C-alpha cells in the first residue's frame, strides 16, 4: 500500500511542469491499472504495511477515487485552455486523491478520522478557487460547517473508545459491542451528515451548484461515499444499540427520500436536479446500512460504486451543455437533440442508469436494498415503491426536457461535441454497466 502512496507523492512535482497537464492524467491512468492488478484476498484485510491495509470494501472505493480523479482532469479542459492556475488545480487534485486513498486504506480509526476531515480542504479549495458563481463562498461555508459541526463528537467518540479498549484498529473492533447511546450518536452523526441524510442535506445542492465540474464530480462520485464507508466500519461495534434506534434513521431516510424525489420535479437548474437525486439515492444506502443485514450492506456497497460513476457522468453532461449555452437552466437547455444528436444518446444512457435500468450496477444495488428494507419491515414497501417510481420520473423529466421541445434559437452556432467529451462519458458508462458481469466479487465481500 505504501508503494502506491509514494507513486502519488512523487507525481505531485509534475503538476508544476509546463505543458504537462495531460501527462498527469496519463500517469493516473497507469496508477489505476497498477492498482487494479494488486493481489487481493476477498475475505479479509490484505497488503498490510504501516497502518494501511485493504479489504474489498476499501479496494472498490479507492479504485473509484482514482478513476473519478482521472476523469476530473479530462473534464476540466476549459481551465487548461484559459490557463486558470492549472498547476495549482492539478496539485489540488493530487492532494485530494492522496487524502481519499489514505482515508479508505487506514486501519487505525483516529487516522481514518484525520484523513476523512482532511479530504474536506481540497474540496473546499476547488469550490472557492475554481467555482464560477458569486455565491461559492457561502456554499463553501455550508460545506465546511455542516461537516465540521458533527465531526467533533466523532473525534470524542474515538478518544472514548481508545480510553476504553486501548485499541483503534478496525480489524480488532469486531470483538467488541458497546451498548452506549451517546457513543452511538457521536460515532454516526458525522457520517449521516456526510452522506447526506435528509434534514442535514442542505449543504449538498448548494455546493454542487456553485462548484466547478471537477468539484461536482468528486463530491458526487466519492465524497458522499465517505459517509457510507465510515458507517459500515463503525457499525460493527454498535450493533446492540443500533438495533434499538435504527428505525429512526430508516424512517427519516425513506420519508426524506420520497420528499427529495418530489422536490426534483420542482428544479429548473440541471445541476441542482442531479444533486437532489443523489440525496434520494443515498437515503436508500443509509436505510440499507441501518438494517444491519447482509443484503443491506451488500446493496449499499454496490449502489455507492454505481451511483459514483452514474452521478459523475450526469454532471459531466450538464457541464457539456453549460459550456455551449452558458446556462444550466432547463428553460434554455431545450431541444438539444437537434444540435447534439450523438450527445443525446449519452443523455439517454446515463439517465436510464440513474433510474436503475438494467444492466447498470444501480439496478443490482437497489434490488438488494429493497430486499433488505422489506425484510426489515413490510411497511417500508410503500416508500420504496414511491422512491423507485419517482426516480424513473425525474430521470425521464430531465432527459425529455433537455432533449425534446422547441429549441432555443440563440444557440444556432456551436460545435456538437469533441472526442474528449465522448470518451469521458464512455469511461463513466462502461464500468457502470460492465461490472454487473463481476457481481460475484461484490456478493462475496462482506
């Protein structure tokens, strides 16, 4: 694990070389290839070195982080053309990738907390430094204070654990089961805000709307998954108390998921609509983890990976339209099928994946989560039906509104798309729909 960390650290000086923007991206693709071929024991922690190690849960999320960071650079060609501090931009992405890599591979709970919070800094810099809307400072403050406010109790909970059992290694935690309600609240609230759960989700749409395309991609693709990963790790020691109180979080998530899905129909900003749909998907993930059964954990993991690729691709599509029209309003982004017929195919493919159509990973994840939540209580069936129905509804609404209708005559002169954009969308869509063939890995992992 240490060798990959060294690879990334020695890649950072390259960021300051002139005209080497695409070289950094190529090196990240090489890094992805090397990491993919690492030896992996699917039943246990492997590749132990210093405080780092990896099981299948970490492996999938680290791969997702590297992949999204590669595609972030590919999506940000506008910064390169306008020379908007590209060296610092690349440095920021590398710093963010190192933080995410360390978060997902740390065995020690305190070190996990440290890098979990550290990943917030480069995201904040992305939003404030390269965002293109006037309210980006406010969005950055929302992101910072929502996340940090709930993180202090997590730190106190970790110190309490250390004081109690003198050990913070994740592998050892499975031998303990604490029945303390305050410890339970302190340990999971930070992750629920990060997911985000309904009621504490207000920072997410704000941050997405103000962020540049790279910021939106990493926020939707990986940052939301930190909450799910953290919950999966700490739930091991809080099983007894979770069985008493999990109904609260599941009810909030499912009812909130329906509300948020309905709110998607009221949005007229494309980015805002995709951001709210992320909250609706994550509500299912929270429900699945809280049921504490095998199918729930399994479905949450699969949906996290699938949603990371799908949501990131949707943000890329909205940015492609924004670069042409300088607007993300649904009222102006109409009749795009007349101008960009090839891009319309990608809108269709990614919208269909977003509504969990086969053969996407989202379908497999949602099926597992529905089984899990219905086995927990048959009354959850009504909410699950509504979430699934509205999910298809707002995906179709977004697709039909942008691609069909009377076209806006002010967009008569622009190019329909370049190979870089099609390649970027293909690299989002391909793993999302091909990994269904290797579902046995995901099924065995937990």
